[in-house]
């Protein structure tokens, strides 16, 4: 990860020779420590450290209504003007592009930057919006049933990129429509022989027998 971030920092310097006109804004949560690392690498390479900020997009997500009633927010920390600057959004993973869209919406509320660029550590594909990154650390071929998790020393104690298999959803099989053979036999046995709806046998005995007529005068 250190070599990847170093290469990304040099790519940023190739496009922007004066870091003082730059601002690196990390998307919470792991985009923030990545932005700070890139700023330190730019300082080592150019002798000037760009401004660094943090962006919390929780309230700008397009699925905000499906989140908890009171979502936990860590706050946005941009203590400088972005007007006329080149802002580099920094995030850990680029997936559908919806996170970046929310970050752009919030960033525009802070001012009018001259340009907005995107730097991501991992691009895993499967875009749902027409968004691409200007600086990419690694491109991974993934499927939608996989998850990419980035760990950083500042928050997780180590630097690591994990490719995980998402757990398969468990579906309970409904018993409706599934008729065991034994139950079918039991129902066929309980069916009345005479076709009556009640299923009870017709009474047979003295009440139903007819008495033989007796002629008068017969002994």
C-alpha cells in the first residue's frame, strides 16, 4: 500500500506542480487517512503540503431514507475555502459510483472549485453511474457477490486490502404446496366412500330396515 500511495502522489504532482493550489478531501471513513498520507507524500516530494479536509456524506446518500432513523455522522471538516482550487476527492474503494456522486453534491455546497478530481486506492468496477477515477492505486476484477475491504493502520492497526465472499442469504423453504406422500395417502383414506361431504358413514341397522308386511288372517 505504501508503494501504491507513493506512485499516486507522484501522478498527482505530474499534473499539478504546485500543491499549494490543491486540496485533498477524504471521504469518511478510510478515505481520510489515505488523503493525509498522500498530503505527507506530496510534502516530501515537493516541499509543500496541500490542505486536507474530511467529508461525511451520510446525509447526502441517495439511500438516506432507508438508513437508521438517526444515522451516526462523524462530521465534515473543511476549514479552508475551495473556491478556485483543484480538489482531489480521496476514497478507499470505487464501486457503483454512488458514494462519489454524494460527495460531489456535498462538496459543491462548500464553494466553486476550479476542478474536482478523484483518487481511489481500489477500483473494483461494476459502475452504476458515469464516474471514473483520475488516480487509481489498483484495479481489481470482482464479482457482485464479493466485497472489497480496505484496512489502514490509523483505524485498523494494519494496512491490508481484503477480497471477501459475501454470505449467501438464507431462504426458508415454505411448506405450502409441498405435500408429503404420507399426508396424501392419509387424505385419500379419510375420503368418504359414498361421496358425502361430511365424511361420516350412513347408519345401517334397525332404523333403516323395512318390516315385512303381514297379511290379515295369517298365522
